[in-house]
C-alpha cells in the first residue's frame, strides 16, 4: 500500500501523521497518475497545518502543493502527456505529501531535460513566485533599490539571484551572520540583520534618505511597520506572506496616507490563472536556470515520513534555501 502524510487535526508539526492509503484502479478522464520522486516543502504548508489558512476540504487532508514525478497512468482525454513523462506541479489541488496521486493535466508542467526532479521540486513554487513578484507584479529594474525580507530563505535565495541577474540593488534582511554571507554570495547587494539593526535606518542610509520604491515582505507581523517606514513616497508594499505571524489590523489612513503608498497582498495562483500564464511563468524560471543565472539550493532532503521534523526545521529559522521530502 502507498504511504502519505495526513492531518486529522490542526496544530503544530506533531499533527503530521504517516499512514497507508488506498488508490483506486480508476482515473478521471483529464487526470494523470504520478509516482512522486520529490515533494517541495513550502511555508504555506505550515499555514495549512496550523489553520492560519483555511483548508480546501474537511479534515483529514493530505497537505502539500508541489512535487515532481513520473506519469504511470493517464486519463482517456489527456493529450499532452504520456506514460513515462517527467512532470512537476506547484499548485492546488492539495495532496502532494504522498507517494502516488492523480493530478489534473492542465496544471502540470513537463520537466526540461537539463533539470533533475529534485532540483525542480525544490524550486518550482518558490521560483515561480519570484518570477511574478519581480517581473509582473512590479518589474524590478537595473540600478534600482528594493527591500526583500528573509533573503536567505527558499524564496529569498532565488530572489537574490534574480535581482542580481537584472542588475537590481537588492537590500535583504536576515537573522544571523551565516545567512548574511549566503545572501551576499547569491547576489544580494546589501544585507541587514533585522535582529540587531534598525531596518528603516539602514535602508535610509543605503538609499541616501530616499527609501525604496518597493518592499517584498513575506515575514509579516514582525516586519510590516519597518517595511512601511522603509518605503519612498508612492512606494509599493508587497505583503506576500507571514512567516512570523499574521499582520494585525491596521489603520489604513495612518498607514498609507503619509507617503501615498500602494499595498497589495498577492498569491501565486492569481498570477498563474490559465495554462498560458502558468507555462510562461515556469519557462522564464527554467530559462534563468538554463542560463546559469539561478541555481537551486537544497538545504536538506528528508524522508516523507520525517515531515514533522522537516516542518520543525523550516519554522525554527535554522534552514536556508529549500527543503524537499523524499517519498
Ligand atoms: N504569496 C505567494 O504567492 C507566496 C508564494 C510562496 C511563498 N510565499 C511566502 O514567502 C515566504 C517565504 O517562504 P519560504 O517557503 O521560502 O520560507 P523561508 O523563507 O525558507 O522560511 C521563512 C523565513 O522567514 C524568516 N522568519 C522571520 N521571522 C520568523 C519567525 N518568527 N518564524 C519563522 N521564520 C521567520 C526566517 O528567516 P530569517 O531567519 O532570516 O529571519 C525563515 O527562514 C513565506 O511567508 C511564504 O508564505 C508566498
């Protein structure tokens, strides 16, 4: 019998249980059956597990939104994929933390020959996020300053490299010296240790008092106010996550009026709305990887049954780069 991780109640990493499950002989017309080779661990999985984000269905559920694998069966209406294809996905329906599953073919991506399955599982969701944040939500530019929080994390190290490839002067925040060195190595131009230094003060020093035109903030509660203070007049606050907790309610006038600021709370799914957008987004990432501008950074590969430890590691702030699970 195949194995999966199941959440039967919301809570800490301890609610992730490793169990057998049954797989039907039947497959839906527009789906393919994938034997997973690697599963991507993302911070959003911890939001689903703890209840910060609502789950798509009643408990119990199998979590996870990203994986790679090989197609072992195809539905009768599937035209673009064949048995044996190496494929990846980084979106709903949830249920990636398992050995084998069925998945809708219109949300599936073929893995380019030059990339291996582990690499792709470690970068697809986080890399596509950087693509829409830097290329479409707000187009970052050569010689322009940007502020990006948690610059040595999974999304962060990809952001360092993407910004460097454009010639953009990324200011990244990190929590310790090791992460500081890593962010700089990956192309971040300036780093601020936000545990020890004032972020707005450092940003104003680096930008000669101007502030940055855009802040990418995936840390949330602990950084929101400093992000607002670091923006230039008419700057854009991109609040794309909350690894430190949900941002508390804000007074809109007091927060945004003093500098006529803009605010957005984006999500990858709304920037990959149809097949065309999805493939363009993934292909831009794959091209950057092919051109050597973006490299993967796998911090650790855990067994699927060690999902609890993997979640603990991600939330401990000890990891850098990406974490994958091996089914
Ligand atoms: N909206 C979207 O489309 C989208 C898509 C993908 C990811 N995201 C978001 O992007 C962010 C980064 O995701 P990721 O998977 O790459 O995670 P990650 O950055 O590898 O891990 C989170 C990092 O947040 C920092 N952090 C600051 N305060 C923290 C706290 N109190 N507890 C835990 N971590 C804290 C830590 O870095 P330091 O030790 O350096 O502080 C930690 O390493 C998350 O908020 C995620 O939800 C959003």
